[in-house]
């Protein structure tokens, strides 16, 4: 039972255009969401996050949108650059309780075409 | 150098052997985590630790043992390696468990069990 789903294994976008990566979740107790970026042979690096009390968070070229009613979040990258080619993971957490853990999606491989 | 380091980067071992993956962080972060990454599954938590001498199971703990006698070290031991444990293993650390500061990951250990 995957609580966090990234339904697109890969996405190809032209350089300079917008990249939109999607993530769906099933657990209504999740209250914090994060995006990580991963290059080959490296560990994931934290990119941007959003609390459930917000519906948008922006950091430079990266914006995350949260739609709680649809249990859906998306990461927008504008404009897309070649260095954005990587695997992007969505993760969610339900803070509180004694057994804490982040739940991760399977990842989406983003390819930026020149 | 400051950061989080994992060793070895690559390891090939035989079925039934014991193998230990090392993780060392220099930030004095309270929380440390071990994940495995497999195609189609994203990152799955094996064990985590909230402080020295405090460890707890994650989603997939069977076949693994951890210890944390010092804040900076969090070794992961496969007591009797099986082919299903072939994976890429990531260690991470964080100031808190809530994820809002993000996790910092090591570069990973690619383990092959033959």
C-alpha cells in the first residue's frame, strides 16, 4: 500500500520550459511534504518543503503547490535548466506520535532536453 | 571535512556473510537514519536513531542490526546477507525527526550480495 505515489517514472522537458512533477498521497494525517533531488551516485538533497497549513511555497525557480482536498502536490520548475536533470522524490510525514518516519514516493526522473 | 560520510562506496559480498556499512556525521545531529533504495520503491526506512543508545525499527528492519554508541556514528550490520539485500543504502542525519529542516544524506553504499 503506497501512501505516497509518483505515477510518472520519467518526464522529458525542453530547456527553458516549465517542468511539473506530481505527487499524490492517501494518508490524510500527513502534514508536511518535502521534495528531494538526486543525481546519480549521490545521496538525495533537500530541495523545498511545504506545511499543510499552506497551499504554496516558492524558492527561486522552484514552487511547490499543495491541494489538500485532492491529496495532491506538485513541484514546478521555471525555467528548466540542464542541471535540473535528476530524479525527484516526494516525501511526506505526519509529525507527532512516537514512531516517526518520512514516507517516500518512488521518484520521477526528469530529463531536460537542450 | 564536515558532512556525512558512508563507507564503503561499493561492496560485493557472498550470501550468508556478515557485512557492516559505516556512517559518520560531523554535525552532531541527534537523528540518524538508514534507508535502502530499490527500483520502484523509492526510499524505505530500515532503522533510525533519535540519540546515542536510542534506536528503533523502520519499515523494513528484518535482517539488519544497528547500534549507536556515539552520536556521530551509526553503523548498519547485515548479520547474514541475502540476495534480497542487494540494494543501495543511504545514511541520513537531521536536527529533528519532523523533516522540516530536511535530511542530509550520505553518498550511499552500493551493496551486491552474490
